[in-house]
């Protein structure tokens, strides 16, 4: 985050409306000087007066357009995503941990791809799903473009300070959920100067009784003095898993140790009882080493053809 210094006319500044005349040339000069100072002060104060905030609709239109620009610009950057997922015990100590480092890079042919540089550690109480990995690339660094805007209901919630920035706050949720698609639900903070998202707080949806996703907060920072890039995500929540029968491996369902607590009695409609378990999850995701991809052309000059002899 950056500090921003606003220069405005002080609330305590006063302007003299009348200047008492004094006898003699020096008194007139002093009076004219005071009058000139007063006029300059009024002009400076008028320049420094903050402009009225645009309407909520205008703010949404402007930041969505900026987010479209940013999404396109980010496609030309390489970076690394470091993902740490931990399970904590009741005292807050880490008992399980898995770390992944995924690099977004360009091939020699200029194609943008991803590769896993590191994957170590193991989780026993929960199983990481493909949605967890995909969310780290698309939902945690949430981008609300003009193209995606019709999919979401966006409501203005007021102005707030966010790490020394003046921001507009909006609540965001999907208008409807299509099968197989992932969405964001929560709040976003939009910088009142750059009209870009600088902070996000919410969770990935949809969720099921067997597959849960913790609430997260994502912070952005300005990269290359133009766009605000996601740099850090933090999630820390106790997730309550619930299912029918017993938990099983390989389905994204929790497989806690010790075994989960059985739910009491049959469910409504005569369905059998299931299990319930609570797991304390902490996620730390960092987006590091942003570099703009530059096309490097290698031009090789062959040996000149020999001249023909007459």
C-alpha cells in the first residue's frame, strides 16, 4: 500500500472580507498586499476543494473498465504463486502443512503456461481439491471486469480507509450460480483515485457439506506504477464438514484423525445419519516476483553468398 498526501485548504483558514484603510502610502501598499493575499488564498482554496464523489453507478463503471485493463495487462506478466495450507490444533499450533510453489511463465514460443516448482508436506485431516488450487489463481485474486459485471450483484456500502487509502466499498455476490463455475462472494475496496480494487474480503462459492473453502482477505499493491496486483492472501477459519455415511479418501471430503463425530439419529425423511467434523484451516498465499514478459527476438545473419565469377 502506498501513502497518499492530499493538499487541501485547511478548515481553519479564513479570508478577510474587508481591509481597513490606513493613512499614507505605506498603509495603502500594505492594504493592497493584504487584499492580493486574500484573493490568492481564495483561489488556492477553490482549487484545493475536493470534488464531489461520482455516483455509485459511475464508480462501478469506471472500476470495472480499469479491472478489464488490469486483467489484460496481467496476462503479460510472469510470477510465482506460493501456497501454504495448514491444519491447526485447538491450541493454535500447526499439526499438518502442505506447501506448493507454482510458476506462471512463458515458453520460448510465447505461450503462457504454469508449472509446479515445489510440492511438499502432507495433509491428513483434509484433502486439497483442484478447486483449492484453481481458486488461488482466479478467486483469491478476484478481478471484477466489465465483461464479468453482469454475473454479479454489486451494491455500494460507503467510503472507508484501507491502509491509508480512501476507498469505496461494495458488496459483491453472484446473481446466479452455473454448474461447474466458481464465484466470489464478499466485499471489495476500490481506490478513489485509481479506481482499481485494492482489497478483497470474502470466500469462494459454491460450497457443499463435504467441500468447504475458508473466508479470505487479499491485499493488492501497485506494480510498475500503474496497476494494483494481488500480492498476499490470508485465510484462517474453523470449517465444519458434514456428510452422509462416513468420510472417504480421494473425493475432496475430509478424512480427519481421530474419526469424526456421528450425527445423532436419522435425518429428516428417514435418511441415515452421517458425520460432522470441525477442522481449523489456515491458508497463506503470496504472489511474488512479478515481471513483465518482453519478447526477445534473436536475429541470425547467414554468411553472404559468394559472388559469381564472370
